[in-house]
């Protein structure tokens, strides 16, 4: 870029991990960046805090390690020496009034053979899996709901007792609505290329055994919590000259010549390009004037709400707790909580910091169950304790608790979601100097959101205006 030409200015709207990743990537290429966040902090669904003096995650607590975007960004901002795998990966499913070990050798709950689910399913459910080899192939077309397809091939019990709680832990959604192509693409491709779903899963397992998957831990956390990652990225952005403004909601976007006008509640900023890293409803409102077709598509994206109930107990009061990392709860069993994580077991950094305390958390809320989150904090604690008592015999009262509500926190990926995303991106591409990123588009996990932000940044950097720099008003 010519030293006499002002550095192009990109405004990133939204300070979640996708927006932060986009800003970090843009600054590395010499672009001037202003990041605008409506709330009083950056990080979105990544948030750390304390309970009774113990550092904990109050949002997402781990990231997929076999995708390198998350661990790579952590290393890039100086957190490489704090990456830490779970101390235990042993978990359970609380179903049919008992904690049952999470089976091995499955793909998002779908087994390669019935024996993998022995003890979890009824004898009838296991027999139904064996019947799959007698079924004709099932066409899936361009997309299909995970639950509907697996139930047709292997029976509803596989879906209700295992696929549903596993998917619910990721999307807080309904397995019978969630797109297999979007949520479990590996399974979708296996189903398309094999007449038998069991054969497809066995093929996935065989390729994994042959070493075609990266070894090492499946998930990774950070000493001090995944919630510390956004702050570290924000510090790196500021160190490179980026401007991060919290409590600065964006009220409007409009094209201005070759650039953009970004209107906040305080001022209007000129920019050469804009990256929208906001939830779908916010992006829809901001794009109504400049890309009405994309705005309309974004307006149809639905969300699920959930709450996390984090509790600290005197360790002496919780003797007899299971050794594993926690358990999942199938909706079919009619419980209030959908999962519990034994944080002091799962994370060495929590155990080291907790001393004589034992920390755990429960999650409440699935798609369509927003009324559960209308309860008072104390009610959510009480229903969590009741379910924990039934599941693991816990009778102690917590010495402290923290309830974190994530209203409309997780976008839903119904059948056809990827086609909708493609239509949105096609429309956005028609508007010069504009890109979108975040959990709506490429996956809800941390590495996927980071990759989405980095993709948006790379595409912005490749646009003609930024590639050659600008002397226009927006670049001043």
C-alpha cells in the first residue's frame, strides 16, 4: 500500500469472538479498524467470572481442538501456554432413572453397531438398530433433519436417548428439526454415499482408526477460562492500533459514494468497508435498506435461549460425586436440566483454584422452552438441585451460585439452513465493501465463529477498494 495513501478504514459491528477475530485479521494487513460493540463488554457468549472467589466460565467453556482456528488464535494472542485439555473426558447420560456411561464409537450419537449402545437403550431399541440392514436405502436429497433420518434408519430410541441430548448440548435445539447437512456434515456425507447408515458410520470410524483424523484431545480449554480469550484478542487488537468502543450500538448503515456511513448513538463514522458480526435479527435490521433480500432471509433465523446455573459447594458436603466430567439429559425423560458439568472434575484449573470448594453447573432451556428462563434465579437453582439430587444423590446446599441467562443465544440450523446462508452471502456479495460473519453462518462452535470472522476479513481485504487503498472521503 502506498505510504501516501491513508490506510483503508473498516468498521466491524459486533464484539463477539467472530468480530474480534475479523478485527485481528484486518489489522494484521495494515487496515485501520474500529470495532463497535453495543454492550459494555466484548466476548459475546464467551464470558468468565467468579463464584465464591473461584474463577469460572459463565458461557462457553471449551473449544474443538481438532479445528485449529481457536487454538491458533489463542496462541497468536499469547495464551498458548494456558491451553489445557479436560482432566477427564468421561461422561454419562442420565436416562431411565440412572446415570449410564456415554458410549464410545459413535458419531453424534449414531453407532456403528448396536453393541455400542448396550445399557443405554432398551432391548427393543437395540433390536431396532439391528433391523437397519434389512431396510432399503433412504433418500436424503439436499438436506434432511438429523432426528428424522436417524429415527427412520435406527429407531426413535437412538435419537431420543442420545442424538437429541448431544445435539441439544450444542444447539439447544430439536434434533427432529436440525439440519444434518449443517450440524453433522460428516454424517450427512456418509448417509449420501452408503445405503446403510451403520455402514456409513463404520466407514467414518475406520478412516479415523487409520489415522486420517488428527490425534490429541478432542476439546481444549484455557487456564482461567475460555472467557479470557476475547479480552486477550481485544488487547492484541488495541496493541495493533485498533479502536474498540463498547456501549456503542450501531443504529444504521448506508452506502456513501464508494464507502459507508455507520451511524451510532453518538456519531456517524465513515468507512471503506463494514463487517457485520451481529446476531441475525440485528444484521437484518441494519441491512434492510442496503440489502433487503439478505435482511429478509436473516429475519427468518430462529434462536434458542438458555441459562447456566453455576454453583459452589463445600467439598466435604459433596462426597460420593461421580468421577466423570458430568452428564447429559434427554428431553424425553422430562427433566428440567439438560446437562450438568462437574467443573472441578473436568478442568484442572478450576480444581486448583477452588481449594475446598466443588464447582459444578447445570444448563436449562431448549428451543421453544423460553418459559423456563422466566423463573427467578433462586427457582432455577432449586430445580437444578432437585434434578441433581435425583441424578447423583446431591443433598447439600450451595454456598454460592451464579445464574447466567443467554436470551436468544444460539441460532437454530433447521433443514435448509445452509441454502439460506448461501442466499444471504450471494446477496451480500452484491453490495461493495460488506461482509457478514458469526454463529449464524458457519457453525456455532468457537473455532467455526473465528473462521467465519477470518473469512469475512479476508474477503474484505480482497475487495478492489481495500486492495488498492483509497483517497476517498471514507478513507480519511
